[in-house]
């Protein structure tokens, strides 16, 4: 069941959201840990939301910060500028692109987002229609502030791209290296290890995330920054 504007469109897209168009049949596990996860998560499918701009905004908020910082900003802006969800007024609907463009600078500051990420979101909002028409990596990366990591995150969520690797991620290379080679690696090392899985590299990272094969954490945790105090 669905309510409000776009309800029919949303229901029509539920199969895609659940991964009906994903085709993992040609995927071949080449490591024991991957083979084990394929068995344990046989029903895994890469779904897609078909909403490029809605995937882009939180991805930009997550750039080079702790998840805690990104979620704090998202929560503030969603409550401040989003609308109550039809049929579930305790939830909020993300604002459309024209609203993001009009958010004043002091509200961005109160959310904890610095000017760089705010400008990136505003710039993307101005061309949101074009992004929805063709969310290929080259078009995404042509926007100021959108690099390979953000483009991959958007394609994973909105397009359901099973090969989009989040190069530049703080944790992912270490996870992939530890699970597949028993050692932490950098981005180049991660891509080398994932090369045999070309076409399914994002699928592999999803499987490894649930494998429990994480490198040991040493040293102090990164501090949570608050740009509102700057």
C-alpha cells in the first residue's frame, strides 16, 4: 500500500527496489570467504530506488566525515525542510531539489554542514532533472564536489550498480584486504583484489561487510567534529 503523490509510481518500482533486475547468476566466488557468504546470503539482490538526487544528498553529507556527523545534519535538515510523509506523519519526506536550493546559509551551518558540502548539494539540485535522466558516472562526476566515491555511492543506491566500488572510503580497503588477503591494503590494493570480480565488485563488498572478517581496530577513534562551533 502507498499514499500521496507518486504512490502508483512507488508501487510499480517495488520489484526493482527488491532487486528483481539484479542478475547474480554469472557471479563466481573465487575466495573461500566470498563463497561462504554467497551460501549464507543466497537471497542477496542489489536493488535500486530510481531516485538519483535523493541518493546524492545523503552521499554528499557523508563525504569525509563520520557517519554520526552526516546523520546529525541529515536529521536536522529533514525535520526543518522536509514534509510529513503521507500516511505516516511521524516520518519526513526529503524536500525536492527546488527547496534544497533555497536553504539559507545559516541553516546549513546549524545542520553542521560546512560550505563545501552545502554548495555541492545546491549545485546538484539545480541540475537534478538532468541527473535523473542519465545518472552515469561521467555525468555525476562532472558536477563540482562529486568524486569517484560519491558517484559510486549514488549508483549503488539509485541505479543498483553491482560493480560500483566506493574508492576513497575510509574503511573499505582495509576490510577487503583483510578478508581476501589477510592484510590491510590501500585503494589500489583493493581494486587489484577485486579485479577478478569485475562486474560484481560492489556485490563482493556487500558480502564481505557481513562476513565478520574485519581488521582489528587499533588506536583512538576519530573525534566527532561539530562545524556549528566554528
